[in-house]
């Protein structure tokens, strides 16, 4: 793998760095307190092409490869994980899945709006009763005239209250377990679809998270995405790439933690010298630095495998597992460097700790990633 960035990759990273410095970092703490980013950020992300990375230009995308996507995601994650998550879901889980599995009509109808930021997407897999065991979901889509009648509910849906379209997973037919699941594109103004905001999250507070309820929702046949019964494979392929994006966001958190810890250690004085002089403080900083490098290399490896058209799912689970745990450690170490001030909202590291924590939970918990990696190594499924 070539670790040198191409001119295009370096340029897109500079663009993202500049955008995050101007449009994200100055506002992130206020958005966190207000429990909402400024929604105008979505159109700005679209105007720069950040919501269209890897999507073909003929559908409004900005092209680029998966390493460029990782670079932008790292920058956004460094600035504010809530903003990073909006992109990871609308582009990474929804638009990319439509680009891969959608009919020509579905691509023409949704991709230009999603990539420009005119519309947002959300990913409706988790339910109140099924999280890790997603293939067991209970939402049903039964035949109804030419289309389907859907009933059920989806839990913890990122972008939920803001989204214009839900990539919805529901059970069709009688096939048991994950074989009976299909994917649908459901506009959120469809009668019978309602959303309940979920407040009081520990982190990612600037992001809209919701329960999405479907009560007698009528869908036309053309709402089906990909073949009937293929929905679980579609969800798993979306999540495999999504894990790369979560990992890149975690690299961003680790970088923010390193920058904050180094700056504070250099200016805070105790026992007559800056605390950067003390070996135990340097150990905290050194641990963040190693975690950051290792997480970034594992993440870039996934991007490289995808761009070369090679199998990447296990590598994505390894990157997501390591980077999410590394982000939690890095944020926690940075807080330790800040001492008591780290515990106060006025300083940036408390938010990093809160934002990092969910990374080990969603898009497959750390335990689920270990089962995926263990299955790949042993050939035995422990699910
Ligand atoms: P459970 O599955 O109930 O797990 C509870 C515990 O049991 C965990 O520690 C888990 O690791 C462990 N466990 C479960 N099964 C096993 C096993 N076989 N072996 C060992 N340990 C096991 N979902 C979406 O569909 N779309 C979204 O946009 C989305 N956004 C989210 C945003 C936030 C802020 C949060 C918190 C969640 C979001 N989720 C979303 C849901 C998320 O993916 C789930 O929370 C996650 O998959 C875990 O499911 P669960 O919460 O039901 O936990």
C-alpha cells in the first residue's frame, strides 16, 4: 500500500481542514449544549462535495476514492463527531447503498438530492427489540395490491427527525431469520410514518436521533431496493463500508485528543515547570499518539482494499473495533492530562470522551466485531 497521498487526496484534505476550522470547530461546543448542530451545515457540506464522495458524478456525486472519503471523515470527526455522523449515515449508509443497489430511477430520484445536501437520509435497521441480532427484526411489509403495507418501529435512528428518506429494513414473506428481510426507500412524508426524537444522549448531542414508527404505511412496489429477500445482505454490505467511516471518525477524535493534550501540557505549570516535562504526562500523550497512528493505518488499509476491489469486511471490523476503543482511550488520556479542568464543559476534552463512547456501540458493538473477526479466523460462527 502506498502511504503517499495523491494531489487530489491532499487537496480534498486541505479543503476539509479549512472547512472544519472555519465552520465546525468554533461552533461545536455550542451545538453540543443546544443538542443540535446548525442545520445549515448540511447544505455547506453538500456544496463542497463532502456528501457525494465516491458517488459517480453523473448522479451528482463528487467522485473520489475511499481514501479521500476517509480523509474528509477524519477531519469532520476531529471537528465534531455529530457533523461526522450526519455524513457517515446520509452518504455512507444511504447514498452509497442506493448507488450500489438502486434502480436507475431510484438513483436519479435520490442521489442528486442527497449529495447536494438538499435531502438527508437515515438508516432504519435497529428496532426496540433487536439490536445486535438485526436479522431477527420484526417490522413487517406484507403484500398490499401492487405494493406493500408496513408496520413496525425503528430505534436509535441517526438523522431520524431530519431525514427525507429512510432506508428501511422490513420482513417480507415467511422466510425465517435474515433470509426474509428486504430493503425499501421510504420518503419520510409518507402517511403513517411518524418520528419521536430521542433526547438526553451522553454524546453526539448535536445529532438528531429518533424512533421511527410505521403504522399502516403503504408503499408502491418501486420502493423496494434491490431484490426481495436480499435486504439483510444489503444492510451488512452497507455496514461493512460504514465501519470504515466510523473508524475514520474515531481517528479524528484521537487527533483532537492529541492536539488538546499537547497544547495543554505545554502551558499548564505545576511544581515550577510545564507538565509536559513529566514522564508520566508524556506517557499519556505517547499512548494517544500510538493509538492514533495504529487506528489510522488500519482504517486506510480498508480504504485501499475497497479501492482495489478486494475483500474488506473483516479488515473493516478490525479497524472499527480498534479505532473505536482507541478513541475512547485517547479521549480519556487527554482528559487526564487536563486534570480537573478536563471535567468541566468549558474545556474540549469532556465532549471528546462523551462522543467517543458510542463508537464502540453502534454499527456493531465491539463484541460483535470480535465475533466477525473470530469467525473469519476460525471458520466457526459464534453468533
Ligand atoms: P444489544 O444488541 O441488546 O446488546 C447489549 C449488549 O450485549 C452489548 O454489550 C452487546 O455487545 C452484547 N451482545 C449482544 N449479542 C451478543 C453476542 N452474541 N455475543 C456477545 N455479546 C453480545 N441503528 C440503526 O439502525 N440506524 C442508526 O442510524 C443508528 N444510530 C445510532 C445512534 C446512536 C447514538 C446509538 C446509541 C445507536 C444507534 N443505532 C442505530 C443502534 C445501534 O446500532 C445499536 O444500539 C447496536 O447495534 C447495539 O444494539 P442494542 O443497543 O440493541 O444492544
